[in-house]
C-alpha cells in the first residue's frame, strides 16, 4: 500500500511541474504580446515656489556685559549661568554700608546749606531793607533840620556853630545811608552764595542717593545668563563685567549665500528653520543682507530673524534654513522617472498610437522636493513613464496600468 502511494506521488510531480511551466510560459507570452505595465504622466509647465537651502549658526540678537558703575565689595550675585531673568530683575548687589553713610552725610550738608540760605534770605529781604528805610528816614529828617537851621543862620538868628553841628550830623547820616545801600548789595551776594551752596549740596546728595541705588545691578532685558564672571565677596571694579546676559526671545540665523544667488535675496522673504534634535520647524524672515562678500568664503552674510519665545534655539547651534525666494514656472516631472545612464539623464516617452516607448536624453535643472526641473529634451503634451521604467528598452511595447485587466 505504501509503495503504491510513493509511486503515485512520483508520477504526480512531473505532471505538476509541466503544468507550472506551461502556465509561466503562457504568462510570459501574454506579457510579451500585451507589453509591460507602466504608468505615465503628461509633461506640462508647473508653478512652484523656488527655495534656497543653506546651513547657518544661531546667533543672539542682543547681548550685554552687566557691570557696576561703582567700585565696591560684592554682597552677592543672585544668578547662575543658564538662569532666565526678566527685565529689571536684581542680578547682583554691592555692600551698601559706605554708600549709606555718604547719603546721610550729604543729606546733613543739604540741611546746613538750607539753613544758611534761609538766614541769608531773611537778612536780604527783611533786615537790610529795614536798615535802609531807617537810614533814609533819618537822612531826610536831618536834611530838613539843616535847611531850617541854615535859614535861621542866614537871618542871624542862630550862630554858625549851630549850622556846622547840623551839617556834620547830615554828613554822618548820609554815610550811614550809603552803608545801608552797600549792605544790600552785600546781602544779595551772600544770598546768591548761599543759594549756590544749597544747590551744590543738593546735587551731592542726589549723587549719593544715585550711588546707593547703583549698588544694585538689574537686568536691562529679558534673557538668559550666558556667563557668570564674579561671585559674592569679591571686589568689583566699576565697569568690569559681573555677568553676561543675552536676549533669547528672538534670535537670528547667520548664513552665507553664494554670489550666484545673492540677488534673489529680499528683506522680508519667509524662511523655515530647523535644528537637529528639535522636533519642530521655526518660521523666520530675512532681516539683513550683506553687501560685501567674505574674502575667504566668497559668500554674502544674510541674517534670518526667528522668534524664540521658548528659548529652544541656543547660540552656536547649527540650523538648516529654507528660504522661499519666489514663485516660478517650470517643467517639472517626478524625480523617480529620470534614469541615470552613461549618456546622461534619460526618460521614456510613451507613444499612444503604437503603444511603445521611446528613450530620450534630457537636460535637468533644480530638484524641487520629489520633482526635478527639465531644461530641454521634452515637449509639452508628451507622456513620460513614471512607473515601470527601470526594465524598459527603446521601442518596447507597453500597456498603461489603468488598462491592465485584473
């Protein structure tokens, strides 16, 4: 029984192989008769956005070295490298003891000068005018007495000695009146000097108050601490940086544009920015276009401003930039439809009448995503093979994929 089954199996195998070979040969003959299955696309002009892809460095738009305007001992530095700070936030502080004493001393000088000014003002506006008025009244009274005595003397009613006595008194009263007038000038000068001293003391006090205020170092911008150069307890010299801060809410990407593309750059052009390791694309715009090529790289510096509210873009990062230089019209075909051969770039053009393909050498231009620009070699309306082209030869019979029966 087992031997009969084995014999049947060996007989069945050749029969099955024969059937398979017959089926395969039939399929090949059918494929050769109908042609290979291909897909085609019609050549035409297409509108597209021209782009320029370059790499550049992330650069901070604004940085600042923060330093004190005064010399002093650092009480403390309240930030660390990498800390985010707001505008006006306290960054560091000097010891205020000496400057507080200077404020109190200056304010005492203001009070003293104010008192001197008040005294001088009282004398100039009250005492001196009163003395002048008294001296003038006395002079006028003596003048009247002199006039009366002189008349009596002329009438020989009184003696010459009586007239001489009154004349001497008139001279003395006149001198007193002149001294009173001179006292007015002196009082005015003293008042002006007291006013100047008061102003000088006020200015000194204002400076002392400002110096005390300047013992606190505040951030002039919203940003990040890039470097911390000093620590609490150290002596800080006026103008010497304590920390370096950078504005991070907006950065720019600095790229080098070759001379053949620089004239395509326009301020305000949109750009897309991406950085390795950050899973998002940033939007930017061209803000500055250099007018002088770098002597080493022969490229022009172009800056792309990018909003960076989350601070993800760090200075020194390498960014990939795609600038949209404008809309263009060109002949574009699928990139995969172009084959690279020894004689150049090749496509297969479909002849709908003969249902054959013709091999054509073409000249290509820019690559635009999954398409490529055709500069020459194709005419509008021609149909090129976009699928199934890899096994084709010039003159092959083909069948469009949509015509292939299931």
